[in-house]
C-alpha cells in the first residue's frame, strides 16, 4: 500500500471569513476521514502557526485517534468561535 502524504496550508481561508483555525480544522478532519497517512501543514510564520496550533487543540479535544468526532458539531463550533 502506498503511503498518502498531503502538504497543505492556509489555502482558501478567505472563504471562511479569514478564520484560519476553522480552515486548519477542516483540512485536518478531511484528511482523517479520507484516511490520509500524514498531513503536513505549512504555516510559514508564527502569525499562521498559532491559529494552526489552536485548531490542533480543538481536534485533539473532539476527535479520537481513528478520526471519529466525539461530540456534536455545535460544541466544536462554540470552541472555535471563542478563539
């Protein structure tokens, strides 16, 4: 089996009102659901690294190791809106 590795970053964040946390989380979840072996997220600067790290904390809180969402989306959205 080939290993699937995706390189990505803050592409398209303007479509979500500039919410870099949301865009990061969406890409993480999409990679989980698609069975991607490794997601490499390029942030390029601290300005973009901090939102990525906040999204990663949300993912760790609400998604298990198999990519299953543990809580209703409204709770995830609530945490994102507090960022």
